[in-house]
């Protein structure tokens, strides 16, 4: 019974770690705003999605405690992210094609 209690015990993260993750999210938001003001052409989309992915991973791993979950749940999350990456990649090709057609 003690083993079951340990397995389902809440994971307590330090306030310092949570504050660091929060500060990182705020910095990434500021970087997103700064990059949006610079005209990089097609790379604006790539930069915005890269920063958004990094922020999403921080939220998933620390605030949603995915870092402490079982391997099966981590693999399912990985599979979902791969499928999402495929859809985003296909969107990139579509946007790139439309930009070439306009030129």
C-alpha cells in the first residue's frame, strides 16, 4: 500500500523552478513580439512556430507534470506531436507555394 501511495503522490516542484519556467515563458513571449516586428519573410512563420513549440513544451513538461508520467503516456504525447508536426509541415509547404505564386 505504501508503494501505491508513493506512485500517486503529488510531485512538488520548487517555487524557484516554477518561477524560472515562468520567467522563461515571459522572455519567450517578448522574443516572439520582437521577432514579429522584424520582416523576415517566410522565416517569420518558422520563428513564431519554433518559439511557440518551445513554450508549449515547457508548459507540458513542468506545469502539466508530463516529466513525471509513465513511459506510455510520454510516447503517446510524442506520437501526437509528430502528427502535429506533419500537419504544420504541410502548412509550411502550402504557405511557401502561395508566396511563390504571388511573386
